[in-house]
């Protein structure tokens, strides 16, 4: 009889197992939610080099291309303003840290398509374009910091804290040494 009792689960054990299963089910739900968010950010696969013009109409991209001529960086900067017209907060982040990777991919694909960049040069071209986009981002953040400092100059306490020479913008490439 003792052998049977040892093999039978107790009420305490069943309660513990049910609690652990519920906790696992909750964690699985959280993982599903996070995975859904990640999948929203990943652009859908494209067929044979076609670009889906979800953010800017093709006519607008064509117009920007004609305006900017052969300068890929100016084209990307102008296109970025149109692509992020409804998501201005992302413009203050470096390209690689933006939440909307599909928009970054759209800009990248447009540069490659409209300037007919060969496969073996795409890495170098994108590096140059990304650096110009990040440079604009740094300039805008600096302008925001500077305008915040000038607005607070009437308040002596704010001036003292804003004139802190030790403040370092974590995205400032001049400080990082890029």
C-alpha cells in the first residue's frame, strides 16, 4: 500500500504543477505578443527586386530622384523626410536603432534601385548613405539641445545644469570617434 501512495500524486503536488503550468502559459502568451511585435517590424519578403511603395508614392520618389540628380545621399535624406513624415520621433534615432526597420529597408531599396547600384557595391553605398542620415540625426539632436539651453538661459539654475560641459550625447559620432 505504501508503494502505491508513493506513486500517486498528492493534492499539494497537483496544485504546484497546475501553478507552474499556468505560469508557463502566461510566459508563452508574452512571448507570442513579443514575437508578433517583432514580425510587424520585419519587412515582408520582396519578389524579384520590386519595391512596395507603402510609405511614399512612386511618383513622389521619382520626383525626388530627378531633383537630387546623381547624389545618392541627398536623395536618401529627402526620401527619409517623406518616409518618416508620420513618425518624426524615429528621425532622432540613428538608422540602426530605429523601430521601423521596414522604412529603413524601403530607403535602402530605393537608393539601390534608383541609382542602379551593383550588388558588389551595395555595402559601401549603404554605409555612405547611412552615415549621411546619421549625421543629419546628430545635427538635429544638437540643435534641439542648443535650443533647449537658450530657452532656459533666464533661469540661473537651469543654466547651470545645461552648461554642464561633461554632458555627452551617446549618439554623437564626434565624441565616439567614428
